[in-house]
C-alpha cells in the first residue's frame, strides 16, 4: 500500500471508533481553520445560519439536550478521505461544554490559560457518553491522532449539496441544503 492509502485506512478506522460516542472531538484540520463559514461569510449571513440552527433544535443543545443555556452554532463537517472532501453536513446548536469537547485543542489551550475548567469538561463528556475518565483520555488521544492524519490532506470544503464554499456562499445556500426547507 502507498503511504497515503495507509493514512486513509487508519483515518477510517480511528473515526469509526470515535463515532461510537455521542459526543466526540471531531477536530477540524489545520488548513481549514480559517475557511469555516464563521470566518468566511459576512457576519449577517452567519447569524442567520446559527439562529436557524437554534430554532431547528428547539433552543436546546443538539447533543446533550441542555436548555436554558447560551448556545453556539457549530459547523458539523464530514470527511471523505478518498476524495479529500470536507463537507458541511450540519450546523448544530451546542451548549458551551459540548462545543468545547468538539474543539478539544482550543479547550486545552483555554484550560492552560485558566479560562476553562477542564475537569468540568471531562465530567460533561463522561455524563453524555455514559463513560469514564479513562475512556475520555483514550478518546482524546485518538482524536488528536486523527487530527494529525487529517492534516496530511489538501481538503476541499463543500456545502451540503457538494457546492464549493466561498465568501459568496449565502445563508440560503447552506440552509436550503441542510434541512430541505
Ligand atoms: Zn450540550
């Protein structure tokens, strides 16, 4: 097997393991950090998208169901390793802790700066997944391993209907494809 097909196979195996958790760190590859919808689109368009997500999920966290909390719009991406395509498959309304579990690299940084109580995050992850801290640590190790491997690809970002994402993407483009409105 070539090096790249080796990497693709490993990515699929790790992701399959991580997907058994309801809440897991689906880490965005480095090259895609600055081309998210949040970064790319005019603020007005992103606000329409995230507010539509809050309404879609009944103003509750899409993962743990928490209500009466500040929600964030979270871009849910799916990675097609065979075609190096990173496709937007959802915009989730997430509570702060579920959101930080998804952005575990940022969570580590914020915990180091005293801005986030990491033990609270771990406890939340364990509760949502009915799992223990040992499993959290193992999940975290695999998530960062997967992130390193995802960094080996040149990702093409596409919308729900596989249209390329650019600054000209509108909230209508995204929402129409996501929830078939
Ligand atoms: Zn939550």
